[in-house]
C-alpha cells in the first residue's frame, strides 16, 4: 500500500447511524448514489450504498463519500476515498465533471457499483442497457468532442510557454496552427464540456477531459 492509499485510509471516519435520505428527482445533477450487495463474514447479505453530494457539504463545501450499510450511515470520508467493506474496499473519486470512480476492489478485481436508477448515472446506464447502439453512438460522439477540444487547447497552452526566453532560446517558439473565430472556439469548448459530462456519467472521465475543457 502506497502513501496515497494510507492517506485516504486515514480520512475515513465512523458514521453516526443516521438513515440514508431518499433520492429525489431534482438531485439528478448534484447527487450520485451507488450500491452493491455484499456477503458479510457471518454469511448475511447487506446492501452497501455510497452517497456523494457533488457540490459539497453545506457547512464546509467539502465533497464526501458516505457509506451506508442497509440504509444506515456507517463510514464517511472526504474524496478521493477508500471505504473498507467485507473482502475489499470501495474506491471513490470525483472529477470536475462528475464521478470518476466508484468501484469495489477485491481480490485483484474491480467492480463498478450500480447507480441509482433516478440519478444521472443511472439514466445513462439505462440508455446503455435499453438502446446499446444509440449508447455507443453517444459515447463515440462524446469522445470525439473531447479529442477535438484537446487538439485545439494543447497548442494554445504550448504557444505561450514556448515564448518564455530560456525555452525560446534553446528550443525555439511554437505557433499554434489553430486560430478559430470566437464563436467556433466557444462552440468547441462547449462541445468538449458536454462530452466530458457524458463521459463522467459512464465513469470514464480522466485528466484529458480537464485539459480539453
């Protein structure tokens, strides 16, 4: 176990046993709720649910993952989090566009938890289940939007860096081949953001999404 994992383990605090709040339809864009059924050492099957408020808690603004066992609060941790459960840990990570990771890691395998059907992630998963062809098209378009945004953004980042005197003297300067009009730049940026949001709903977002958007 590395220092990062040890640091995450140190953030885990015991819960106070309060009940899991019901999921409301208007929370679809701000609250993520995932669950999985696990067998405890005594053979009893329990439901483990991870509740994440993506805008943060009202008192301090920190984003936390709350682990509920059979509907009662068991553990709380700031994200990124590692929440111990029977046989492994549930790893939770949040990015700029949504949930990056909510997986059970056990015995060298990784299993994504099931999103609540009313959540944005749950609705996206239902599209994938009910209309797989349309889901693949949406996923491909989202990835293309992110890659196009990346292709425009990276040269714009490199150009001013290349003009720093020590770099310019040793490596020369770089002129971005892209100079889109404002309306196109805004459109490409908006497309990259939408693509990144869609990827986050499938828990597929990465540092590329942050850079492209």
